[in-house]
C-alpha cells in the first residue's frame, strides 16, 4: 500500500477516535436530567425559577418547577415574564428552597425542614420545606389525573453552572416511604409571577399545593 495513502488513513482514524472520545466525555459530564421513583426514571427538559420573595430578614424563597416535554408552557408578556398557562400531560418536579441569596438559590446543600406554625419560620437559610413530584399528570374538567408524590426528607445540592443554568442533586424520601432521587442540569427561565386567568388548560395551583 502506498505509504502516503496509509498515513492519510491513519490520520483520519485518529481524528475520528478523538471526536468520539470528546463526545463521550461531554455526555458523561452532562448526564440527562431525570428523576427516579419506585424503580422508574422520568425525563425533565424545562426549568422555571421564581424568586426574590423575602420570607424573613435576609432569607429568600426560591420556587423551582421542572417539566417534561409532555407539557407546553405558554408565556405572557406583562412588562415582565409571566406563565399564562401550561397545557399537556407529563412529569413535573417542584421545590421551594430558602437561601440567603436574593437573585437565585445559593450554592450549597439544602436540608429538609418541617414548617413551624409561622408561615415565615425558617431556622436556617439553606433549607427546603416543600417538594412534589408529578407522574403522568394533567387536569381535566372532572379534576386532576395522574400521580402526585410528596417529598418529605433528605437533601438538595445546588451548584450554579452558568448564566441561568443550575445543577441540582436530589436525594429524598417520599410520603409513602420510598427513595426518590433526581439529577437536574438545566437552564431556567426566570419568572416574576403567574398569570391568573380563567382560560388555563392546566391549573397552576395543582403544582403549588
């Protein structure tokens, strides 16, 4: 075989191997965003953050929602970003976190805390008190359909990856005493408030309580 031709083939093979190696490393670095419950794993692809609510002194509340592709978020411009409605059927994950950062959840490990009688009682700025997971969920005229799972214990680790992108590592237990875990690495859309119109196809209050 021509020596020059052999070197060309070797160069191409090395380039392909380098591309494959780099690709694998990127996939390993950014695994899919999912949550796992009762032996089943579910994908999440959309993130929403509503924050800057002062609950006590220098402690801020951060309301986080994550949705699967099955849901479509309809946005509304009222001089600021607002969710007008959410339609569809799928999976969702919701958390309320507290930290000492006004703009976003601060990096750190958040422990679960049971709320006291006071609605603003937070013993430590790095805590979360509310967590809900939804599976195959939607609203109908007769009411909600699907599973709604309460999360009652465990930790949430938060790390800011980039502008509006966060990493969340969730290890909790559920109200029915099962393990629940999630890995989230998504960009979030910052929301000032929710619209309160009557034409919502999916009641937003379903995700709040």
